[in-house]
């Protein structure tokens, strides 16, 4: 419908899947936000040993990370899956760090990513370590099941060629209700799509390993259902290299 009205947008259309989280009791075999992860028994659970407000290298042992999301490919198919993988896991350290590594977002939880093949997890870690310390409840996602909704996402008009911008603005006006933009930078927890840039100008992150422009992989949004609050009720986004998933990610808080 959008492309019928403005066919020149076609090169900017990106697949996205909104993960509509709903408080529940997801199982380790389910896609979830804040739910149990399908984790190999012989793989160490990620810990964060960066200094934080409440501890760190001098103040105690590494802080166990907490599950943020687990997504199975069967629930959320899309172009973001590297060959041979069918499970994406996102964890974070529920503490803020004053001076995190450059690929992590400032004043935000420190993120960890895992791509897996679910069938490789033959022996599952039954009891992952609980968080020993955390700054804020907003960094402890409540267990939610997710319902996937496939959408097509478009960028903010500043990321488009000049001549397309007024026409996109008009399309946004004519399709949204009460001034809501239901076309670009779709809000909420999602895989893929475009990031919002309502606080500053659009930024393109370059892969530190190969220089390719990174694309948005995952967005964790602040909302009441998950209890997550990041930034000023903002989004924590994870950008990855489209050419090789083993290249480092870039996290960003907006
Ligand atoms: Zn930490
Ligand atoms: Zn790269």
C-alpha cells in the first residue's frame, strides 16, 4: 500500500518483525522477552566484570547477565538470520557503567549476543545464575511471551533523498491517525527495520571489522509490559554487520 503510493521508497523498505510482549510463563523452548534461555550446560553463563556503581573488579565477582530476549527463527523468519543459525539470544548486565567499551551504549546495560543452532544444545543449563546486583528494576525484563507481527519498515525522512522527503511526510500525515506515524521507524520491541532518530540526526555506524554500514538487528523498547526502562524511556538498539555476523555489534541508546 505504501509502495503503491510512493514506489520510489522501494529501496528503503526493510523487513521487520514486531515482538508484541505479553506477561507470561515462556519456556526455554519458546521465543520470549525476559524468559529462560536455551543455554548449553557446558558454556559459561555470561558475566560482566566492568566496574559499576555497586561493585565490579574491585568490589566483587562478575555480575551474572540477565536474559533480555530469545528468538527462534521459526517464529521470526527474516533476512537477519546468518546461515546455519536458528536461535538468537540477547542478554545484558543490569548495571550501568560509566565508561563502557566503545561498542556498548553509554549509561545503559552492557549487551551480549549469541547466535546458535538450537539442535546443538543437547544438554541444557537448568539453573542459570541469578543477578547478584543491579542498578534498577528497569534493567530486569519480566518474563513475557511474544507474538510476532511481520511489517515493512521505512526510515525517517532525513535518511531519504531530498526529493522524496515531502512526499513521505505527506504520506505519513494522510495514513496515520491523530498524527501518529505508522510508516517509519515503527516503535516497540522488534527485529530488523529502521531505528528512530528523534533526539539527533540519523547516524550510520560502520562495522569496526570491515567498515560496512551496519544495520539494525534488534530493538529493546521501554514499556510497562516488560518493565524495561532504558534511557529516558527510550530504546536500546543493537546494530550488526550485514556481511558477517561474527563481526562485532554496536549498541546504542536512544
Ligand atoms: Zn556490568
Ligand atoms: Zn563487518
